[in-house]
């Protein structure tokens, strides 16, 4: 009987994590570049009497479910035209490579770029691009080619090449770890970043556009109904177990 309480407790915790994930997705429906998160469940088992060899399946008892992993869905969101020359939509599987203040390399799909006080091209959160691109003063605008090559309009139709945005890809991008603000860092499951060549890259940059959130409200609401129903069933199981235990105690009296 006590196993029922443990099974229900595990189920409640797992489904609460699922509900939290859905809530976070819905809250960021209008956030440019946001990628929705999903959770994966795994079955918990408890070893029983395993003295006999070979181990039989009946020696293990189910103990409910838990969250096995949290993954990010990098499917494409809607592409919105902004008309700003430092906005670029990353179309394809690639990521823009950034460098943090302590020198770590991190990655983003949000191409809302800017120029800092030192003339360096930076990401939406102020992080420097790993390719160290300096925009000269007195420019009339910046041109970003689909392959990431950056050039500054110096007037009279003259464009000065100032560098190239590093575009990378991952074997398993869904396992990248979010560190907030649409920025990700690699994990063992995601693999290391692979720099794409400007001549052969399958990822392109669309200047003057931004990719919006890929959250679909209908899908999230459907998942929320399932998560809430599963949560209610686990809570009801605890209530039923409590009633049974109460009956047993009354019988002993």
C-alpha cells in the first residue's frame, strides 16, 4: 500500500514539471527567437527479490514515472520582416556563435544584432560575436550576406568587408542546455559545435528579418489538458490510498 503513495508522489512531481514547461512555453509565445521546451518521461522501477539467477522481470516493481530529460525543439518559427539592417533570421540548422565575458563559447538562433560602444558587432544580450567583427565609424549601413559575410557601406557605393559571422551546427541540437535569454551551451548529448563553411553551409542569414517563437498555442493547450488530467489522477490515487489505509486502521480497532 505504501508503494502506491510513492508512485503517486513520483507522478505528481513529473507532471508538475511538465506543466511548468508548458507554462514557460506559453509565456514566451511572443518572444523573438524563443524555442519551446519539452520533457521526456521514463519509468521508475524498484528491485524486489533478485537472489535467483537469472533475474526475472517479475523481480522488479513499477514505481511510477520521472522526468528523464528536457529537450529543446528547434523547429522553425515564423519569419517576420523588421526592416532593420542588423536583424538577421537564421534559416536552417545553424547557430550564431557568441563569446561570453569569461571566454566561453555559447550559441543562439536569435539574430537581433547590434553595435556596442567599441564598434564591435554584438548579440541581443550584448555578448560579442566570436568572429570579432568591428564596424567602422562613419558607415552608411551594414550589409550581411546570406553566407554571413559582413560589409560596411562607406558611401559612394563602396563596401568594406569587415568579417564573417561564425555559423555552427550540432549533431543533436535538441540537447543543448539553455542558459537563458535564447542562448545555449553544448552538452555531452548535443556534441561539440562544428563550424560551417561560408561556401558550403546549408544555413543562411536573412537580413532585415527575425525568427519568431515556434510555440503553437493549440499544441500547448492540448498538452496542458493531458498534464492536468494526469496530475489529477495521481492526486486521486493518493486520496484513494488514504481512504483504504483509514479503513484498515478502523478494522484493527
